[in-house]
C-alpha cells in the first residue's frame, strides 16, 4: 500500500494541507463536514491513480479563514489550489458536504472534471426528503447518526471524553456554521446543477439517517445520466460500511 | 469625598410555574416547550414583578435593572424595553437600566431609537448595557453565532454614531448599510445614556468595554474571575487612555436579608437551589453554538459548565459567587468587604430568585433598603472611601 505524503500550501493566505499518494490519472477526494473518519478508504485507488485529498480550510490540518463565508469561496479556493498543483483535469469524488462542493465545482467548471462521484451528497433542497439539520444535533449524537452499524464508527472516537477532540469538532462545526447557519440550503445551487454533463456516479446507503436515500432520485432529475447505486443496510458513511461501495467507485473512476 | 455607593435591583422575571415533569427536560431554555406557558399565570407574574420594582424605587434603590432572554422560563423579558416603558411612569428616582437587548437581534438604528425614546420619556434616567447575548439566544434567533462578535462590534459603532454625531450620517459596513442614519428622537442625556457592556468576561467583550470606556456588568462570574476581570479591564481601558470610575464595575450579587441568620438561610436556600438546578439548566450544546466561542474559550468553559448550569453544590457556589444571605449587619459587612476587594461602588443585586414568593421579595427589598443601605452609606472608613474613589 502506498503511503500518503503530506504537503502544505498557502492558498490566498490560507494554510492548506494536501495528502497525496500514487501516480497516474488524478483523483481528488473532498471530505465532508468533519475530518473525523479520515480518508483511508481511498488509499487502494493510489495503486492506479494519483490520489489527492486536501483538507478544506477550517477543517482538519488546514488553517482557518473566517472570510470564507459561502460555498463559492471554497470553489474559488480549489480553483487556486488545483492551479498550484498543476491539476488540469481530474476525477472528483465528494462525500456529503464535500459532495455538495464537488457538484458545485463541476457545475461551474465542468471542463476540469473528468468524472464525478458523489457519496450521499448534501446541498439538495428536497422538502419530501429533508436532510437532518446537523448544526442542531448535539455533538454526542452525531456519530450514531453517521452509520447504520455503530461498530464502524468506534475506532474514530475517543474512549473517554476528550476536550481536544471536542474542540476540534467544535472548530469544524464553526466552519460549517459560517457557511450554512443562516441559509442551510441554496436554491441557486440546484438552478445550475443541470450543467453537469460529465459521467456521474451517486452512491447512497438506504439507511442513511442524515440525508434520506430518497434524495438520490431527486439528484437524478438534475443529472439524468447519473449512475445511482444504493447499498442496502448502510448509513450515511456508506463507503465505510460497504466495501462494495468503494469497489463500485473504483470501477467507475478507472 | 468618595463616590456614593449605588444599589440596583436586578430582576429576571422568571416564569415560575414549571410543570411537574420538567426534570425530564435537559434544558429549560431554547427547546423547552412553550405549551407550558400559561398567559393568565404570566399576567399575574408580570403584575407582581412590576410592583416589586416599583416598590424598589419607593424604597430608595438607585436603579432597576431589566434584561433580555428568549425561549426560557428563566425570564419573561423577551423585550426588556417594554418592561422599562411600563416602569417609567410608575417610578420617579430610580435609574432605569436596560441591560439589555443584544444589538445582534434587532437593527442598530432601531435600538438607538428605542433607547432614545426611553431616555426622553424617563427624563434621562436610562442606562443601557450591550450584551452579545448568551449562546442560548443564538439558537432562538436567526443570527449566525460564528459571526456574532464582528456583527456586535459593527452594531455598537452604528448606535454610538447615531447618538453622538449630528445626522444624517452614513454607514457602509460589512453587515449594515445606512444611507441616512438620522434617528429621531435623540437621547435626553448628552452625549448618550451611560453605557455598559454586559457579559461573562470573554476577552473580546472586555476589549470592547476598554476601548469605548464603558463599564462592564459582569454576570455569572465567580469571585476570582470577577477580580481578574476588573483588573484586566482597568489595564486594557488605560491602554486606550480611558480611566474607569468605581461605579463602572457593577458587581452582580445575590442578596437575601432576614431577621436572623437562620431565618435568612431557611427562607432563601430552596429558591436559590431551584434557580441553579432548574431555571439555569441548559445543555453544553445550547451554551456554545458553533462559532460562539473560540476553541480556547470552549475548553475553559466546558470545565466550568457543570458547576454553573444545572449542578448544585451550595458550598461551592456560595464560595464561587457573590452571595450575601443573613442579617442586615452580616449582609452590610459582606457587601462592604466586596466593595473594597473588587474596588467597586456599584452593587447589582438580584433580590428575587426563581419561585421566591412575593412576600419574601418585598421583605427582602424592605429590609435591605431600611437596614442595609443606611449601614453601608454611613460608613466612611478610609478603606471604603478609597474603594469608592
């Protein structure tokens, strides 16, 4: 297994940590609203690809910038980072909030995206299948919502109450609040989704307690050619609960 | 001659009729179902509380303090300016302190106007304090906690500009644009009513008070933290060239006076316990919405939180906070001692707690006014004079 190398860039003043492994056609993974569960799942892709995992500003090992107050600021951040990394065209994979960001990036800069894979993406305003407002969920209840089988979560959680762990989650929630507190949904995002014309795969767990699997069909309305795969018995972090989900993505991104 | 000691009565106007099953709720704030609010009982409570504050004016208290909270049994003053407006025609001498509406939950020009109205209507008796608002209020109002502190600063600037510069002026900021900032009426007091920042002592709010030369009304601050806060504020204010007077450090105390020590403790204790266990009961999540605190402050407060909200250990609390319960002599001595220690001449006394019945509150107010205030005001030992000067 190829190890990830950690590099630090300063993008428009923001410390940005990027993990990279492997060679070949580039694949970028956007993490979700927390760095809690890591990104080991995509390590196997490094055997055939150059896998690039940045930490978003305000998350994990990247720095904070309170001036990033809307999703579009993150699109701009990544345009600059990808230019710095000399990444012209790449496959983009995004999880949850990272899926929202990946879809937004692809709708605005489709020519740079070769393929798009979305894991239970957020961002959709779907009154029939509303997403849980994660900002309103008490911290201690969050891990239980993320998976169907809690055993999967355990290795990411401290055994005893841990102030530093709590503070790091609070910091990431603060970043999310800057983006979404007043307007958790942005109708403009959906307005331009139809511009996504690249091959797209959407995967979802049918027991997702954060974003109901019913939203998958709503995505299809905006991206009619999307290949939607539903995995039985999996929750929001379907890629951690079902190896088949990672395998499906692996076959897709080849 | 030293500055005169000043005695406030601060009221929270709690809704005291908690349902029998209230312990099933982790928090009596934010999400506590409002079906438990009975407006008929609320009416009686408003009348009772207003009469207590009117009595305080008649008894010679220097000031009446009201404040704002939302979605909670802790307080029925979602809009404290309304309470102030109700009090103004019923009172003559007491300063009317609205301490206060968080500027973030209204429009800055509107708050400047509202306070100017109260100041004019009271013939210049208004004092105001600007709170950021507790974390709980940010779950109850549609305002982003992650940008609350910057927005608060901008609001404050607008309000002071509205009061101190002849209009129309303009303001082009990050959160607000005013093409004609020109509020009518203007405050009765020039340049504006006395102002305080109110808070629990975060470095950010202390800095604002220091910069503007405002007083700092600390609430829910332990004795040790209050001493540090006051010293810190003096130093920070000096760095801006501002010298603060002893009356700009109002000290929040819980006071209960009775005929004997034993009687005072017996009459007070249950209500105080009820206050901490039930009226101040809230969750860590509600106390600190995302971005409301820096991560450093979050860690500090996470360790404090259990003590302050919902857990009750009377010995720990009575040592931690400024609580004076006993005979007039004992309470006078206690307050005198704190005045020297904290270098303040200003007592912000909470004299009604939780479900304390009307008769106890009336007795407490009367005994304090007739037995404690004269004792403290007649003292002019060098140490007290020094503290007050």
